C-alpha cells in the first residue's frame, strides 16, 4: 500500500516502524515523491536504528541530532537515553545544527 504525501510542507515522524528492508522501501518511495514536490520535507527519527540508510542518501541531509533521556518512571527501556535525528530534503535544508553530525549508537536492532 502506498500513500501520497500531502501538498505543502511535510514532517514525518518515525519510531522504528520497519526493519531494514521496509525502511529502505519507505526511503525509495520518499525519494520518488520528492521528485514531484516543491515543498520542504523533514524526517524526525526517534531511536534511529536504520539511520545509516538515511545518511547514505543524496537527497537528504542531517539537520540535527540529540540524545533524549528515557523516563524510567513511565516504563521499561534497556537504554537510559535514545537518539533523535532529523533529516531534511536537501533542496530546502537550513544550515545544520552543531550537533547534526553526532554519531548514532545502536545497541540492538531486534529485527
């Protein structure tokens, strides 16, 4: 199943929705959609297990990266914090933050 991106600026939020193959397929669909768009697109990826796939794409550029502490009082997490990375459509990208190049550390992929 495929979905068309809405007209206008779009922000996509991901939290490990797919395995590696599904993420690669999603990115291929986004690349195709961007060829027909004249509006900015950003992708916010929380716990970016497959972040290297995004970094390898010529049509995206990193805008920001940070670590977010996990609140242990709301549930279980094997990590004390998670990464959040934001990529932008290279055509509309603003200058990256100083932390955009921060390394993504993946402990386990579960897939």
